[in-house]
């Protein structure tokens, strides 16, 4: 039983001592860069406060930032210590002012946070950008609290540099089964009738309930303590960037942003202070060469929960889709959220 479990555990946890081959692919940046090519599609080992001022101004199309939340947490030995709100506000202002010059005038930024940090991030973000929305995603995992509501969500703030920005709505629609098929003159009204069922591609809202955090049986999982899922980052990237755009992550962690960028044909730059996490990021980037799939994103479509049979059917019969696939995909294994009965 134990060995079967171990066999299915896909967690990437290559120790630094065995990851030299991956670390060698990373770069350090110690001088001002005039040419973006030298740093694109690279993992930069270093402190974002030192690295960002050395990168070319107005060079990136999208920033995805997942900074340490205001919690005491160890990142491979480096502990981020919970601060007073005013100090976390100052920290947030400091890193936002460091990344803001890198963003193109028509660029977008997304910032991840928990509910407590969100109170600070949302307001500081306004000092630098046009805040467009606050996405809340349902985060299933978490401990129950004895005298409080269990935390089951996180926020992602969406902001832009100006009113001129990209948003590819059709790339992030969610395919849902039609419960009450409404017809006009006998024809489906805003839905598709297919051999595999009736579906509508719906506009995504700012509440995301179709995403799980990575766990041990998923190919993308690493031993990083706060890894985001590829599906979550893919939604952001597909909506707010185009192919070949430059996506920048100043707190790269295990490399999720860079991996998704590679899979979705964007260019990427990531900065991470811990060499151990850089090893996992590069290992995942290497794996992406042979496995470009993003779990939960199938045939270029995000599916609602509990739709695995329909996804499989759609794979066999691509004609089911009116939104043609950007890339044909099949997840290595089912989205756990789809198979958990956790609707
Ligand atoms: C919340 S985690 C990001 C996780 C990431 N989104 C993922 O999917 O793996 C924050 C990361 O920022 C890194 N970090 C913290 N301060 C940093 C700094 N000043 N410069 C670069 N990286 C930093 C930490 O080591 C940690 O890996």
C-alpha cells in the first residue's frame, strides 16, 4: 500500500545538491541590461529588489506577483516574519514601486494575497495602477479554526497601467452544461447542441471555484510550501497577454508562471531568491518540453467542475467545440477537483 502511494507521488523535491544541472541554467543579473533577450526565458537567482532596477524599463506585458503573505513562513530556511500592518504596507509599496517601471504602458499586473493581506494590497495597488477587479478563488485546502470561519479563499488583484490594455475574453470562457436549453425558432439560443451534450461557453466571473491547489499526485506539484496551480496562472495569462508577450514574475517560487508561459507560448522572466526553488523551476521547465499540458484546461477550454466525462468525450470528438482549440491537450490525469465530487 505504502509503495503504491509512493509510486504515485509525483512531487518534485530534487535537493539542491542534486540539482546543479538545473541551477546552471539560471542566471544572475548584476549589471544594467539594455537588451531584454539576455534575460528572457530565464530564471534569475536573486533578490527582486536588486534585480528589477537592472532590467529594461517598460519591457514586460504582464506581471504576475505572488509575494510572501503577511504570515510567518519559512521559504527553504529564509523566514518571512509576520509584520505590523503598516510595515507590510511599506513592504508592498516598496516592491510595487520596484516592478512598476518594468511594465509597458498597456501592461497588466496581478497580485495574489490572502484576505488579510488583501486589505493592504488593494489599497496600495491603487497608488501605482488602475485597479480593475478583485478575483476571489475558492481554495479548498486549509485548517478549520476553533473560533473563526475556516479560510477557504484567496484574492488576486487585477490592475493595469492605463485604460489601454488587452483582455482576451474568449480565451478564458468556461464551458458549462446547459441545464435549461432555451430555443428560438427551434434553434439553440447561445448554446451548442452536440453528440456529447449541450454546452454553453460562459463569461468567467471574478469568483473562481474550479481550481485546486497542486498536490502530491499532480505532475506539477513541488515541495514549495505555497505553490500556485498552473490552471490558475493560465487563466490570468490567457486573458491578459498574447503569444510571445513577456510575462514577469518577481517572486517566482517553484516556477509556475514561467512554466505556464512556456506552455502557452509566452516569453518569461522570473526572479527567485532561493536557489532550491530555482532548481525546481528549471526542472519543471525541462519537463514542459515533453509535456505541454495544463491540468484542467482541455482543448483550449476551461471546464466547470465534475465534467470529466464530457472533457474526455470532447477529446475524442473535437467537433464538440465551437471555440477551436489553441492547442490540443489531454491532462495526464483527471483534475482532482473534477473527480472528487466536490461541486
Ligand atoms: C508565495 S511564494 C511564490 C510561489 C509561486 N507563485 C509558485 O507557484 O511556486 C513567494 C516566493 O518569493 C520568494 N521571495 C521572497 N522574497 C523575495 C525577494 N526579495 N526576491 C525574490 N524572491 C523572493 C520566496 O522565496 C518564495 O519562493
